[in-house]
């Protein structure tokens, strides 16, 4: 898995002060995408022990409400195994921290995929669905187009 950035004390990609990781790679390339710089699967750098230590440091701090997974596409088959393993580890080590995940997949696509549905055991909030420029609504909280949903999983 490659990533482009880890943002600390982020307040716009989930509830509370959060640590956000921008995962590289998305083949949807939705017109008007909020983060087209994340589409390239070779962008950024390889997720390594130093990056993991950076996440762990934030998650161990009182100010940090949790982690938000953004992309790119965290659930793309290239990224999914590492995202799943890390989400599981975070849930076990920091059960009081919330995990938000943004994906172009819909909730129904996720629950109907025996492999992908495993992520729902570890995340708290799923922001689902592809961004559709014609349905863009700047008044929505947490998502960009009216076809997208903010789903409280836990």
C-alpha cells in the first residue's frame, strides 16, 4: 500500500480532531473528485514502519478522536489487505478511537462482498458511494454528493 500524506489534528474529515491517511490509488477517477492527486497507484510512498509509528503516536494522544481513511480508494484490492490489517490492529489497540472510512463502493457492494465486508468489523463510520458531480451538494455534512451516505456502522 502506498500513501500520499498523513494529516494531524484534522477537523474536516470526520467528527473531532482526527488523524487522516490519504491512500494512493483509485481507478474510478470520478469527474470533479475532491482528491484527484490520489488516483495514481504509484503516487506517494510505501506505507512502512515509520508511517505506522506516526499513526500510533497520534492515536495514543488524548486529542486524537481516531483515524480517517481517505484516498484514492482504501478498499481497492491493491490497498485492502493492508488497510484491513491496520484497521483491525487499531481497533484492538485503541478501542476508544473511532475509524471513519471514505470509499467509492456503496454499503450494499461492501456487505455483499465476503472479503470486503470484513472491514465493517473495525470501522465506525462509512462514507460510501462514488462522487457524482451532477449531484454535488455543498450543504451536505461529510460527503460531497447526494448519492453518498454517512453510515454509523458500530
